């Protein structure tokens, strides 16, 4: 029994250890399963929260995309509305032009029908005349045969006999007639001259309109005025500085005014403004480009005008450079009288006088057209318009009668040909008509030119423009030669010179502009 007792104790201990191991293993398994379940629950919770957060972010992204899409839609609708307005405006202008063209086509069709009817009438008359001529020739031939039979002389012999008799008689009568003509010419020279001049003036009538210093440019809408002015006025300042004119923007609906005393500058400014308004892109760089192109367009128009004037007067072989000078006469005035209209009038009157007197009417018209050609060059070169006109006429090989008329039409020297006398008379007739000239406009233009001449005489000055009807002179200086202090000095000196040399009402503002530009190109 005592031996079994330790064995039982050991067995009990071993059994207890086995039971304890089994219980520990079971407990660990339960704990592991509980932890695994907790971990799965936590993972599921994290997944649910992630799904909720992703849904929230998705909704926010959709809302932001919708807002951005709506803003873009509004912007595109606004742009589309502007485009529709522009298209309606262009459609309106095209409709107006189309109606004008339709009216012109109707007029041309009517004229064409009238010409066709007149042509048919003339053809009928021509056939009748041809038939009458044939009948007359037959009668003449029959009478000639009868005369030859009666006189027993051929027609050639009778002709020679008649010529000899008429020649002797003509010599006697011619001598007496020459004496009578000389006596009559002496008595009636003055009366005939007055008659010829009055007849030439009566046959020619030309319109003369006072020179305007303002041009009007139409706008598609009043909104364009703001674009022309630009931010803080930079566009309108750039335009005025480049063209030398004054742009007036007031309450006039859908229009701006361009004011300037120089017609060429004003025409360049008008063409440039119309192109800018049509293009719609208005900024300083674009303005500079358009002004340059407009200047080329105006120069081309001047050359074409000179060519058309020569064709209108029937003049040929006129040098192209001389034609350009003739075209530039349109932009020159003398005492308010447009020089191109005056020169054309002198040419026509001189041609009529020459034709009445049996002289070369074409040479007379040529001399009359070019008698004041030197006035185009007086603001560019030294000398009187007579000296400059003679020089340019010799340079381009004009006939000697034309050169003489240019040199002698003011009667400073004795006239060397009758053409000169006729040109001088035509010049006087054109200038002396009531209302043809106006002293005040000439003095006004000379004053403006004097202002620009004074400003341009100073060193470092690049360009100068008299604007505001002569109440302001704007001077652009070269920035690499004139600094700010020197610009102030130039303004003061110009003002003092104006006080000394120019008579003017009120006050004149002197503005000196110094601008530096830096330009680079990325290629």
C-alpha cells in the first residue's frame, strides 16, 4: 500500500498536468478566436468608414465639377452672345451694301438699254446716209461725164486750169485780206480776247468746297469707344502720337471725330481707325502696325489719283513720280483753295483758250495742271514753289513749254510763249472767282506748320505734331539722346521760340514725350 501511494500521487500529478494542458489549450483557442473576431470586426468597421469617406469625396468632386461646368457654360454663352451681336451688325452693313449695289445695277441696266436703243437708231441712220452717199456719188459721176463732153476737156485738165485761175485770184485777194485782217485785229484784239476768255470760263464750271479739318469714322456700337480709349487712355494716346491728329470722342452716337490740319495725316488716321474698328483688336502694338499699313494705302491712293487726273485731262507720257506729285496736290491748299481742283481748273481753261486760238490744247492743259506743282515740295525743300516746280519738271523731262509756263506764270519774267500767257490768264481766272480762296485758312495752316517747324529745329527731336487746332504742340524726342531734364529744357525753349516767332490767340501748350521701348524676340 505504501508502494502504491507514491505511484497514485504521481499518476494524479500527471493527470492533473494533462488536464491543465488540455484546459490551457482550449482557453488559448477561445481567446484567439475572440481576438480574430475582434480584428475582423475592426477591419469591417474600417472598410465601412472608408466607403463612406469615398462616397463623400466622390459627391464633393461631382459638385465641384458641376460648378466649374456651369461657370464655363455661362462664359461661353456670354461669348456667343457677343459673337451674335457682331454678326448681326455685319449682316446689317452687308444688307445695306447689297441694297446699294442693287440700285446701282438697276441704274446700269437702264443705261445699257438706253445705249442699245441709241446704237440701233444710229445704225439705222448710218445705213440711210450710206445709201444717200452712194446716190450722190452716182450723180457726181454723171455730171462729170456731161461736163467733160461739153468742154472737150478731161476732169484733170479742167482741175489744173481752175487751180491756176484760183491761185492767181487768191494771191491778190490774200494780200488785200492780210492788210484788212491786220487792221481788224488791231481794232478788235481786246474784244476778241475778252470773248475767248468769257467763252472758256462759261464752258467750265467746277465745285469748290471749303477745306474741312475733321473726318468722321462710324462705329458699330458705342461700346467700341471704350476700346478705342483703352485702359487709362493708352490706346487713344498711342493712336494720336503715331498719326499726329486729335481723336475726339463725345456724345455723338456710334461715331468718333478725327481732327487735324494736315489732310494727309488726317486721311491716314481715318483709314487706320476704320481698319482698327473693323478688326476689333485695338492695342498699342496693333495700332502701330495698322498706322504703318494705312500710310502705305494712302500713298498708293495718291499715285492712283495722279494717274486718273492725267487720264481725265488726256495727258500721256507723264512720269510716274510726277503723277504722284500731282496726286499730292489734293492734300495741299492755297488760301483755302484745294490745289488739285485749282490745277485741274487751270488746265481745262487753258486748254479751251488754246483751242479757241488754234494752239496745242494738250500742251496747254499739261502746263496748266503742273503750273503750281512746286507747292507740293515747299514744306520739304528750300526755295519758292516756282523754283522747285521748274527743277522737278526738268528732272522728269517735261516739254519746254510746260517748264516755261511754270517759271513765268506769275509774270516775274517776260513770257516766252503764248502757252505761258494762257496759263497765267487761266490761273488768274481760277483764283479770282468769288469764294475760291480764303485768306484766314491759309494763315491758320501756315501758323500750324510754323509751330512744327520750330519744334523740329531742336536737337534730339524725332517728330512733332500741332494738334487741338493749334492750341497744343506735341514733341516726341529720341530717348537715347534726350534725358528727362533735357526734355523739360526743350519744352521751355520751344515755348519761348513760339512767343518770339508766332502770332496766336490765347495760349499754346507744349508737350514733350520721351518714351523708351525694349523689344526682344523668343525664337
